[in-house]
C-alpha cells in the first residue's frame, strides 16, 4: 500500500493521524516500509498492524515511543504461536473503554503539566470530573492535556465554556441517533450502539477539523 492508502485505513480509528505523523514514526524506527525503485514507500499489512499498535499505545496508555519500540522488539523476538501472526491481533481489538481507567490526580498533573489551580477550575466548569477519591479517566487526561496546550497560546478558562456547550449539543444530537439501537432488546444491540458511537465520534472530529482548517485559511488569506 502507498502511504495515502495506509492513512485511509488508520484514520477510521485514529482520525488525527497525518502523513507527517506516519513519516515521523518511520524516522523513529517504529515502522520500516519497503521502497520502490523510484523511492516511494510501500507498506505491508504487517506495517499497518505495527502502526495500529503504536497509535493505540500512544492514545490509550500514553506510552513514550521508546517504551513502545521496546515492546515491539520483544514481540518480534518471541516465537509466534502456530498459525497466528504476531501482530495481527494487536490493535485490531479495540482497547478497553477510557472510562475504565483510574488515574490519580498527581499522575494527571505530572503527565500534562497542569497546575492544581487550573485543574480545579476545569472541574468547576464541568470540563473534567474527578471520581472519589480523586481518580480521573483517560479522556479527562486528554482534555487536560489539550487545555494546557491551548492556554499556552493565550486561551483563558472562560473561553472553554463554549467547547463544553458545543460538546453537549453534539452529545444530544448523537443520543437521538443512537436511541433506536439502545432501545432494542437484541443482545448485540449494545455492541452495535458502541460501534456506531465510535464512528459518529470519528466523523465528527474529521468534520470539525476540516471546518476549522477552512475557516483559518480564510482568515489567513490562503
């Protein structure tokens, strides 16, 4: 596959992935696609599986690339079970729900660089919620990390209320779309509802990113 085809495969599950990101992971030695005579990258399905493993570990476990590389090396050196490729199952099975994570407050502060005061403010406006006795889930860490990045560019906490309100409106809309599945008594309906919710989230993220890019291009005169 070409790098563009690989990107199309991965963006369903990892909508923020870009060609630059794939090239960076290659430069870091996490994937090594073959090259054609003219220098174009050609990826195998095993390369795609490696990339899924890396992106999943970054998203769900926040592991540094050094640790991910070590894990991949250990997996490659272990003898594979009969008739089961080493990497095929890795990353194709969806990771556990981020809501199941239990991350203590001090770890959130260490990972994101957020201050105690800012974290308290984010809780007060409902952007993140701590569960007794002070645990946070993986999504809360992602939110805090994004907020810290935005504040570095001058965004203030009061501006974040608009993000919360927009997310709540979107949740309300998607809840209506999911309601027919949720009401079904079919045992597989909950699984289908979960998969549909993930698809809606991915499509929403792509739409939002494209709209913001388009708007900024207009502002920048491009």
